[in-house]
C-alpha cells in the first residue's frame, strides 16, 4: 500500500520517515558513473574539502552554529551524491553488470 501511494505521488514520504525513525538515511541510487571516473573522484575530493571547510568554522567552539549547519548539510548532501555514484559504479563492476 505504501509503495503504491509513494509511487503515485512520486515522493517516498513514509519510507523516508520510517528510515529516519530507525536512524537511517534514504538516498536515491544513481546510475553507475554518469561521467568519467576521474571527474567523480575529483568531485568527491572537492566536496570533502568544502564540507571540512564548512565545519571548520565551528571547530574551535565545539558547537555547530545554525549558519554553518546549513552549509554542512548542503556539502554533506553533495558529497553523499558523489560517493553513491562511485559506489554504484563499483557495485556494477563487482556484479559483472559493467
């Protein structure tokens, strides 16, 4: 029933809520490498630097500020997307799909 409802509306509201309740993240899986691997690895490196930079502003205080928390969320999302793309490519190789 939930799958039918979420398919109809196009957003996994219930599934995302259930995942969060169990302290899991629900992220869409990308197609394996939509761009050359060097660009994906470069993006991972760039996003890691941006994430560390965003978090570094608050390291001295030991508390993440509201302003920097928004940056950390944005940079973490970008990093996760790049990591998931590389992971999907690795899975395709291991499973012999690619």
